[in-house]
């Protein structure tokens, strides 16, 4: 399983997540920890991490926690999430600790806790509950092979 976790951790950083500075920290069966070091482009007008950055971290980390429990011929897609933003996020980085709380063949329920970390002190800034769907990899590959553009493959 260790080889698969290494591959999933590498795969978790590409495209939009790489652009945002997503960094995997640790992974085990049903759990994933990741962080984003806060840079000026992550901040909103008052100097706090933008809610979109916090939501990205909660969603993507939960998705990869779910990936650890499904067969390799499955992909994970988010079908629903609810996030509570508990406090403004500021500090050196934001870190998410996600885990699967209800595994299933088709749907997996996950939760994410997002912490703002500064000087070694951490503060819970968001909590999310997410539903992930495990779908056949070939169904996703057909759609993503179109590349950028709309659902009809137009730029």
C-alpha cells in the first residue's frame, strides 16, 4: 500500500493545486494531511486567507483521503460539501487534516479540519463535511481527454 500512497501524494499536486501551492504532508488509509504556505496572492482584501483557498484545501485533501480506500480503477469526484468558516485564517500556512468517516463502494463521507498555523501555534479555522463519489476511471478519462473548454470540447 505504501507505493500507492506515494503515487497518490505525488498525483495530488498538479494543475490548479500545484498553482495554489498545495503540499502533501502525510497519508494513511482513510486519511490525508496537506497544507498551503500562505503567500500574498492567497489573501483577501483584509489580509486573511481567502475562503476559496480554505475550501480548496478542505475539498482536495478530503478527496485524496477517500482515494486511499478505493480500488485503483476508481477516481474520486466531490458531489457535495458544506464548510463552516470558524475564524479568519492567517499565519504562515493553513493545514488540513481530512479523514473518511463513512466509507462505501460508491459514496464516501469525509470530514476536513483546517488549521491556521503561526509560530507553532495552530487554530481551527474551518470544518467541512464532504461526500465523495467513487467512479470508474474510464468514465472520467473520456471526459477529461477533451482538454480545456466546455463540455463539447470547444475552447
